[in-house]
C-alpha cells in the first residue's frame, strides 16, 4: 500500500502526516458526493437528516480537523520535520440507539484518518450509517477512492450487546469509541483488548439552553423549536431544560406560549400515537408538580413553564422552561452536563468564559449548533488521537 505524506505547520513546528491515500483526493470525493445527494433521498432518512448531512459535507468541516490538530497545510514542503503522524491502525466504533445521524457524521470524520473501521450499529436504531454506506457504494464509480476505501476498510454490523462479535471488535481495536449508556460502555471496556488500545467513552450526558431575555427573538424561538424537536430529550445534545437567566415568571410564560403557538408551523408532522399519548399523561404529572404546562398541536410535545426549583420533567417530548438567577442556573446544572446551548446578547463576553471554567460544561455553542458533531467531543480531542506520533530528531 502506498503512503502519501502531507505537511502542516503550527507555530514553528512542522508535522508530516502519513496516510494510505492522498487526503486531497479523499476530501474531493466527499465534496463531489454532495451534488449527487441533492438529487436523492434514500429510504430511512428524513429530509431534514439528509439535508443536514449534505450541509455537513463542506470543505471547512473536512479540513478543520487537520488544521486544528496539526496547523496550516503547506502546499510545498520546506524545513525540518519534528513529528511524523500515522494512523494507529484499526478503530472499533459502537453506536447508540437514540441519535441516528451520529453514525454517518463520525464515519465521515473517521474516514479522513486512514484507519480501518469496524462499526456496530444500534440494535434498535434506524441504522442510517449502513444506509449511507450503501448509498455511496451504489452511487460512485468503482475507481473513486472513497468507494474503494469504504469497500476495503469499513465493516458495518448490527447485533445485540451480548453477541460474541463484540469480542472480535474489541480484541482488534487500536482505538475504541463507544457511544451509549454508562453500563454499555463498562461492559464493552471489560472485554479484553490490546493493552495499548485507547478508549473514548461518550456516555450518558445532558444538555441545556440558557437565554438572556433581551436576546430572544422570533427567529431564535424557531431555532429552539427545531433543535428540540429532532430528538426531544433522547439525545445527549438535546435541550433537557431551558433557563431564562435573570428572568421572571412572565418571561417563561411568554416563551412557553410562543413555542406552543408556533409549533405547528415549524413542526407540521403528525406525532407518533405513543408519543402523543405519553405527552397527555406527562401534562397531568407536570400540572400536579406545579408547572404551567400546555400541549402543542396534535399533542406533539409538552411545553412547561415554572421556577428553577421545581421537580425535573423527564418525559421524552417535554421541554421545561424556568427562570433563575445566574448562580442558581449554575448550581442547577446536571452533574453530567455536556452541551450548553445559548441565546445571549454577547456570548464572547469574558464573564461567560469565567463561568464555563467553573463548571463541567463540555460544549458552549449557539442553540443552532447544539447537535453539530465535530472532531472534539465531550472534552476529548478524540480525532487527533486516531494518529500515533513519531518523534523525529
């Protein structure tokens, strides 16, 4: 197999990255897939999921992992190389059941590393990863590098947590990436694996939204609805609660009412009957707990307003909105907080960095980017660790 070297500069250090393919060709192949995707919608994908995947396949998203990890790409090599990076070998990836689009997104990023990949799909998920792989293979000509890579280096399987194929995946893994519950990660990590294997456990997390009322407008309300409606409370990046910082009872009532009024125009789809029935029950429980709660059109979701000290609402499509002082909002963050989505007047203000530094928040992003998967996740630069470093003196 041929090796291709590309060179990057960060400050005064030059790094050589060795890959089994020309990275410029691989990126070009991914970008070339976009026009074809616009003309098709594979069975299994919703229009929103497919559109998001198309938008993710932009040049910036494909080159940013390299630039963030290694620096500026050099068009011509010049100078002494201090480090050589090469793929660690094999990545074993366990996907969750509840975030269907995660698989295709991380597949794209992993493919850029040149490692071979074994993927276990969620046994109860839509298996969009396999659908996406099949779509690419059936769409691209045989000579295209991306198609060859997927055929030769990617194995996708679906089986349950007790299947012996978990053992095969673990024992051959130089990198283990696990998405799922704490229990699932513990079980997988207990399987014998190479002693030098590196593991990343992306386990049970919760996310929230903070709002300054003066920053709220109709557009940001629309965005909040769209972001919540994708996964409800099921996704680790979904808003489990909205806090209006330094707000009051009138502020949360206003936001609740606007979401209820606008829901049907933003989310016109008829909800699953089970979800609708569950929301009716959840409303009764919310009202009995002190929440001011209303159902959206066709009982598609439950929007509730109240004070920060009320009992949490954990129903799948329930969005609680509370008001709190800043210190109260910090104190009420869940222990396993991951993403804090914001609608703020000036999120770049230094005070927010000081606040974040005192919490366990892993991501501080605009609401519209809460679901955006990237090469840094849960506080780990996992993508950079797909390569091993050779010191060159």
